[in-house]
C-alpha cells in the first residue's frame, strides 16, 4: 500500500498560553506552531511542527520551518507516493537539519496511514500501554514562593511529578523551596543549556535535593563537558537538546554524558527516529521519557502514542490540554486521570479530530501547495 501526497496545507498558528512560559532562553506568552494538513487518496492527515516565534529552544522558528517546507521538503514529496515514514524520510534525506519541520510532515503521513488502515498511531508504533504516567513542567516564576504556589496547584490537580525550569541566579533557592514544601514529590529540573562546566560546584549543590534528574545543563553541542559534569554528580543528567538522533543517543551513552534521555519526536526529526532512540535506550537499559514542546492536541496525541512504548518508564512532559490552552484545536482534549496518567488515544491515526473553526481562529497565515 502506497500513500500519495496530493496536496498540502500549511498554517502558522498563534495560540494564547494560559500562563506565560518562562525558561532560561526566554518567555512565551503565545505558542506559535505550524499545522500541516496532507491530502492522500480521500484521506486527510495532520501534523504539527512545534516551532516557536524565536530561536530560543532550537534554531528553528515558524519562519524557517515554513521556508524549508515550502522551498525544499514539500517539493521533494508532492506528487509522489510513499509506503511509509522510512521512504518519506529518504525523500528529504539530502537536505540537512530542520528536524522540527520534517517531523511535522512525517507525522501527517503516520496519521494518513492510521486513518487509511483503521489503526491507531499507538499500534502502528508498537505501543503497549493504554495510559501513560505524566508530569508537569513549570516555567520560572517571579520568586520561590510563587513557584511553590504554582507547584502546589498542580499537585492539587493530581500531577505527581514536577519539573522546575532553572537558570543561573534562579536555581538553588527555587528548587530548595519546592523540595521543602513537598518533601516527597518526584522532582526534576531543566536548565535548557544555561550553564557551563564552571558552574559544576553550583550544580553539585542540587545533588542534595533528591532530584530524579537534571536536564540539559550545558550546551546542546557539548557531550564531552556533559560527561565531565556527570562524573562529578550523583544525580543522573538527562539530555534533551543534545540528542537529535539515535546516533547521538548512542554516542552520549558511550561517553557517559547522561544517564537518562528525553525523547521528543519533533527534536529528532520525526516519530520513526524517536522509536529508534527508544529501541536503542531499551537495549542499553537506559530510562527514557517523552518530552513536550507545548504542543497543540495534534502533537500531544502523537506524544501520547509514542510514550505508550514499553521503554518510557519515567513520567512525560505531557500535561492535560487545559494546562496549556483555554481552548485546544483538536478534540477530544486530554484530561489527567487521578493517578497522574493520561489515556492514549485509540481511534484511527492520531485519534483526535481537528476543530476547523477553532483552527481558523488561531491561524495567522495559511497556504496550499500541490505538485508543480
Ligand atoms: O509541553 O509541557 C510541555 C513543556 C515541557 O518544559 C517543557 N519543554 O526543554 O523540555 C524543554 C521544554 C521546551 C519547551 S520549548 C517551547
Ligand atoms: Mg528540556
């Protein structure tokens, strides 16, 4: 069975976040993203590129993703037919980089395959669980007391794992305050590359706070210093931005640059590479969890399907829809179960339907492309 790529619609979305999300690289009041709709033989599939308005988390932005899709990736696939994601990836293989852009296109093909064959994304990917453990990621707040309040609210909603964003000057006091207020909570931190090896003594102080992990303390292109830092810490380091492929994951593990890996399908260029990272880590006995990029219901559905694979043993950054948006663009929305899990969708493909009226409301630019 082969799936033709007949027509593609790109949309630049801007959605107001329920509260600003502040990290070491900047603040987002709105989530921007690209939605991708692909028509194939009477079936429509949806994908999402969780790019931001500015190059903070990654060098990619809504502008670069739109450009590389329009100028390179779409011309490489339009008018052709693909048996699956592996073949689609091959068609874009001679172009470098831009994983968030390519992941969105690959996701739309997975959705098409699922809808055309009546299979859920979970079963296409080899997922085994019906619900997955999740936590919540809290941005940097005005002060430690505000952080403790925010954490308390999420715990009251039922989240059992908290991730705190840190940066130089906003680390020990913040994390200590949360640890003191909630001595038993599963707690981890994420620096988004804000430190250097010179900060090792400061980061060592986090060792006393019983953290599950310290995420991406150093530069994304620096496995060597992560290995040096890991040798000085008891708490496992977890890599996020550094891991763009299964090859990176293998090298990071070989170098002992981390003990845990955060897998985001967008960051590694698509779901198939995400599964490859998962498989490698599982073979090596390395724990993984599914990261988040403040996705809309489209990307969140995909993350849930991925997180249902057996190697995802730690809670993911996959919170309920209402943690992010007053109104999402896909239904059904995702709700937190009392045991801090979220149900994995079971319908064909992504298992969610896009609300075209709401989608139109949050669209700031759209265009359609056909084989030329
Ligand atoms: O989707 O709940 C979420 C956000 C999780 O903290 C989160 N993601 O570095 O892991 C990370 C950040 C990246 C956010 S980029 C917008
Ligand atoms: Mg991270």
